[in-house]
């Protein structure tokens, strides 16, 4: 039986999604719970790996098991063993050919940034810049990311990885000096969203010309972005398995 789950988590106290020996991870917590439920050594497969401090609203993972439960019972069973910073939002029985990563057609990430005075309550959940930004200039610059590009300038170095990605939408909204950056694409490399946001912040501070962002996109890695936004503002918001307009 293959089970698909949608999970939300507060990444503040995790060393990322992927299991790591001796470190607290989201994958490790879920696999420990599944061991208690099934008495099997189950490995879950996520739609992607979030880094330390990064949050998820709707991460997706799947796993295989010989234990048979009604599909919604998996949600209740796993949540019974979950800590307060992880919650299984839904569970489904899926076909054997479904894969949480390879079946995904698009992902949406959101990044939250505050231009207001520092707020310790938001410290783990919003990037607190505490400085004004030229939001209109950032919005115009963000258009350079849209389309299919080699994003090697905006991700962790990997000589063997495919750095071509298609970004469908980029939006920046301003709600009382709280910015939300929204990225939709067919996939994102490690650190890619954080580097893209980092460059836009430099533009908003008038410390980088918008054309420099275009040059980095066009350079396919020859000109590296050196400004990576902090982890705490980043959220894996949705993983889509159909059209871009699906809920």
C-alpha cells in the first residue's frame, strides 16, 4: 500500500526535513512515528527537502507499507505520535506509480519579510529587515526571473545537477510594510528562492541595479549571486500535481 500525506511544520527547531543521524529532523520524527504504528522500518519520500529553519504549509510525502488502514486513519494515527511542531493535514491511499517528488508538476514557495521595527515574536517566522525597501523597483526586477532559465547563479554549487528551472509566477505584495514574495515554478534548486529574494532585497535597498539581476540570470552561473536571504522567512506553501490553478 502506498500512502500520500500532506504535512505542515514549524521548521524553527529542526535541522531540515531530511533525516540526519543524531539531529532532529522532520523526516526522522515521522519515520519514528510510522515505526510505532506499523512495526516496519519505513522511509518516507518528500516532495523536496527544506533546510534548517524553513517552514512548510503543505509539504507532501509518501511511503509504502504492508499495514492496511483506512486512508484517513493514517492522518489520525501519525498525528497521535507527532510533536507540537508537526501536523499531518491529510492522508490518501494512492496508486503505486505516484511519487511525491517526481509526480509533482509545480511548487509554490512564499517568503515573508518585515520592514517594521524588530518583533521578537516573529523572530523565527519572518525575515526582519527593519528598513524601507523600494518595493515597486523590486516588483519590476522580479520579472527577470520568469521563464525557463539556467538558475546556476542562484543556487548551491552542484556540478552534476540540472540547474534549468521554469518560473511561472513571481509576485511581491506589501501589507503595511510586511512583504510577501510568492514564487511558482516547476521546481526550485537548493537555496534558489533565498538567493532570488536576496538579490531583490539588494535592489530594494538601491545597492544593486536591476540590470545586474538580469545579468546574473542570463549568465547561467558565470556571475554568482552572493546575497542569500535568511531561512526563517521561507515557507514551502504548496505542491501541485495538476494545473497551476488547483487549490
